[in-house]
C-alpha cells in the first residue's frame, strides 16, 4: 500500500508537458479543478476525462502510474460514493430497504462524485509527476509575488510547500523500511481489532518521527552552510519565461473550461 502512494514523485522527461513553465501548469490545474466542479453531466465529465487522457498521452507518464496513485484513497472514493448513493433524496426510488434508498438523483450524484474525485486526484498528480520540486517552488513564488506588497513571506511559504511535497516519498520509503524491520522482529500489523492495530503502529511512529526530525535538522544545517537566509536578494539560476507553448496550453485550458460552463448552461 505504501509503495502505491506516488504523491510528490517526479518522473524526468523531455516531453512538451515537462517543458511547460511551472506557472502554466499550476494555472492549468486550477482551471481543471474549476471545470471539474462546474461539470454537471456525463458529457462534461467525458470531456474532462478526454482532456486528462490527452495530457497523459502528451506527458508520457503512463495511465498506470496515475491509477496506482488512486489506491491509497480508494476507501475514501468508495465511502463518498456510497454516502451519495444511499442518502441522497430524489424524485423516484430505484431500490429501497429499510432506511436505505437508492434514487435516480442519488445514483447520478454518486457517479458524478466518484468521477470528480478520481479525475481531480489524477490531474493534480500529473502536475507533480512532470514538475520538479525546484521548478514548482519557483512557479509558486512567481505566481504569489504580488503578495509581497502585504509583507507575506512568499518565498518561505513556497519553499516550505515544495520541501513538504518532496519529502513525502522519502518518508514513505522510511516507513516501509521501519515496517519491514518490525515485521522481521515478529511485529503483527494486520490482525486484531482497530484499537490493537492502532497500538501496533506506535513502534513505527516513534522511529519515524525521530527520523523526520533528524532529516529536518540535517536539511536546515545544509541550508545554513550554503548561506541561505530567505528569499531577500536571491537570484535565479533558471529565469522563468513564458513561451508560445505556454500561451497555447493556457488557451486550451480556458477553452475546455468555457465548454464545460456552456454544457452546464444549456443543460447538456
């Protein structure tokens, strides 16, 4: 299960998706999320799925990697779908048993909610797969640059977010190593009730926290040795510049959003 968590991983490549400006990809994800929440029909969700398939094809990441990223949140997806399926009132009952009812509206909402969560997760994962943590930090900082007028520590916030994202795979790998070591010593994480399983996680959490604090201390020491004192007066090795492909990608994202809004307005 831990190996299926792919959030924060970066797959190097030389595709048009990898070459896009990180600001463009962040804005495209925002347009994609807005379009998903505006979608109100199977036609609109089909359009969003087709858009994601085109982006996956261009990035050459592979659909298997995105689907594998859904496994850790599969329970949440199913639970959300079940809640919408059985507890959404509607005009016509399709099935009823005691307090449980499946209505036409509930069936429709459950399908839409499951599709929305799956497409949302895969779309955001695709951005992290094709954007390095350093590029993501630069993109976030440039997009939020206007907040510096209000004395918001934009550089520090962007750095913290990218470091947290970058260390997710590292902590997952560390957790897997600790679990393997504990299992070799006879630890059992599978049997027992919920409380017993929670207690069995204590031997994992303690060394994991110690390892995380040690890595954080080593990172802080390394940054201090390199004379890091925040973003004030810092220059960039790679200056971000919009190119033609960035404008084309943003236009494509805006067109998809406009089509989804038009489909919702016309009830299609």
